[in-house]
C-alpha cells in the first residue's frame, strides 16, 4: 500500500487520503454498510465514510488497532502469520475488519447480517483499490517548518500544563 | 513514531505510561484528563478487569491545538502493570514516541520497579528503539507513603544519567502535570520529518 510509509524511519506519512475517502464512499454505496473507516496499525484514522456522527472514531481506531495487534500475536501462537479478517457480530450492528496490504486496517460497520457476503466482497475490492493508490510524486514535506512547529508546540505545551498551586 | 497526515492536517504522537502494577499509571491519566478543558480531550477509554486493574490499556486523545496549520494530538496510553501481561505491554509500547515510567515509591515495591524498568529497556530494544536516546521521564509516585525508595535508586541502578525525574502523588495530582509537560516537551523537541 502506498499510504502509510515510513520516512527515514522517523515519521509515518499519509499522503493521499482523499483517494481513500472516495474508495470508502464507493464501498458504502455498493455494500449499503453504515460506516467505513481506514485506520493505521498505530490507531490513527486515515479516512472515513458513511455515517460517522454517532461514532467516536478516535477511540474506535485505538481499540481496533490494539485488538488487531493482539490478534496477530494470537495467530503467531497458533502457527499463523496473522488473521487477515476479524468479524464481530452484535445484535443490531456488526463489524468487519480487514488488513489492507499489511499497512492499515479497514473497518466496516453494518446492520444487516444477511449482507455479510456482500460486505466481504466489497471490502475485498476496496482493499485492492486502496493497495493500488499511488504515492504522490512530490509529497508536501516542506509544508511543516520544523523550527517554527517546535517553538509554537512547546509554547502551547507550557500553557496547557501549567503547574497547579499546591 | 509520529503520524503526519498532510491532507487531514494532523500530527499525532503516542505517549505511554509504563510501570509496575498499581504504581499509579491510570491515576496519572485520569488526573490529566480531569484537568483538561473539554475541547482539549477526547473520551477516555479504560479496559480494566473487575478489580480495576488495567487489562490491555487506558487511552485518551489529548488535543494540543493548531500549530502551523496542523492539529497536534498526543495519544495517551497506559500499559497493564501486572507481570503476566508482558505481551500486552509490548503491543502498547510499539510505535511510542515517549514514555513516562511510573515507579511505586514504597520500599517493598523496589524489586517490581527494577523488574519493570529492565523490561522497558528490553522491550524498547526489541522494538528497534535505542533506550538511551528514547524520551523517557521517570516519576517516583506515592511520595506521601512511608518507608520510601530514595530518588536516585533507579537512576543509579540503570545508569540513567540526565533522565528527568519527578516526585508525585498522583491521587492528589501533585507532580502529574509537571511530568506530562516534560514528556510532551521531549517528544516535540525530538520530532523530525
């Protein structure tokens, strides 16, 4: 996947999330799922589509990333490299989680359990498309001026964590 | 390692509170969460057992604000302290940008502190991080208890020259904000693209 690359081992760059959003929107349209999220293995939301207002996507991303990583360890203990799909079945809502090209996870939330076959098919197609998204030729690495970024961030930190009076 | 989203204009870092069981990692996070303005924090997620021990991790996103057009966030995690959750601790520690080691200052917990710090060093190394240059802040918690481990014990045992050290009572909040301020400063200072 061209998405979540390491740059000199120092940062994770997500260069092309508008494409991801479009792919997720197609997935929602074709599968009639409720929500789709694309998240990094570190638990950060890269893109989302469908209904998202009801959902704390940040918390879901952190939890799903932890769950997927834990499941990978379970897989290793039973002699597998990893389980590429996780399915959580609820009473009204269900979650289909799949690994996308080893770099990210796609979370699809849906309500009609009879559509599980369609969901799996559409998720597989979306994962293939996501894997084909190309890196932009010249990522906008210059948009952050590091000295300024650090100076302002350190100022904000000082203001946010002022010591409390005893 | 930090995450940079150029299209959604977001930079996020991961801070992990590490330490032996019942040393006060969750209490630190709860205090920070309670004392932040509502617009600076997301919901706190706690995955604990019936005995209120952390089972996998506690988590909340801390929003620093807008910097150079980017939303800057610290994702705050704790690890489970009990020794049998070693595998879970390593999973949470993966891709961390900074660590607060919360030591239990009671003298009878010395060995647990030493074991946990040794494991932190081993896990950082096994995750490909250099424990000597990695941002770590040492917090001696529970300084209101009797029979305390002297500050300097872990530093001399593990040759932690220059490591920032704070004494705290997380239950009352003493030393908590100073600790989080230091670790976030260190993480931002070390940030590179």
